[in-house]
C-alpha cells in the first residue's frame, strides 16, 4: 500500500494517509485512510466515539469484491466520504495490530462467508478457544478484527472449499465480524467441505 506524507492533527498526533479500500454492501470505495500514529486499522474502527470512517480522494465503485474494479463500475469521485462503520464489511490497507499482542494466542485458520465470495485467513485466539467463544468476546466491543494471510475465494459448485479459486492475496485485512454471513473453523476438522450453488 502506498503511504503519503504524514501530517499533524489536534493534540499533536501525527496522522499518516495510506491508500486503502473499503467494502460495503452498497459500494467499493478506493481512497486514503487516515490513521493516527501507532493506531491500527482495527483499533480505529473499533473506537465507539467515531461512528464514521473518514476517507479522502475517493473513487466509488459498484458493490462487488473483485480487484481491480471494472472501469464501467465507477460511480463517482469525491474528495471526502464518511463511511458509517456499521456498514463496512472489510477493509484493505492501513496498519495491522502488532504481532507481539498475540504472543499468548494461537493462529486459527477461519473462513468468513459472504453472499458470493469467501474470505479466509488467520485469526489469533486463545489456545483451545472455540470460535463461538471468541466471537462472543469480541462481537459487542471489538467487532473489527485483523485477518492475517487473507485470501478472497470464489466458490464453485461441487468444489471442495480448499480448491476454491483464489482472487486476491493480502498480508492482512480488517473484517467486521458483525457483517459476516458466517464464520467457521475447519482447522481441526476432517474431510472436505463442499457447497452447492444454493448456498450462495
């Protein structure tokens, strides 16, 4: 991701504009995210006193998940957009949480379901913690979580999940677990999971 020159805001906090992408059910927004120094994307999104995510130098495209978007999908351009956090599905770009914060946790491969695609990657959970218990602890106060080694997958009829086509790779993305269609963990499962078209 491209980082542009940082600037100072109130309280002498340095803010670094960084190229990012915001996905919602209504549109895809490409522009600059503005993260205070040492603040991760997830932490910024989880701040309850800031219900909107500010984005500048925006290009707004039709809703979707493919990258890059088609030229005809461009709806408009604007210098500024305030995106309600509760509408955000996931975000590409910004800053991940420091890995040191996960020292006592274990990486768990999870799959996050949406209407026409799947996100997969690693969440950091307590050892032997069930995904349902993890979701219970973060759902209310910290729904935005980093998904590490993230991939965007395209489901296919009668194809095992691990064989879905990979459309995108990211070091991390920040997902809004409240907006996920479903979250599951097959790290310790057996066999392959398949879907029919009716599931999407």
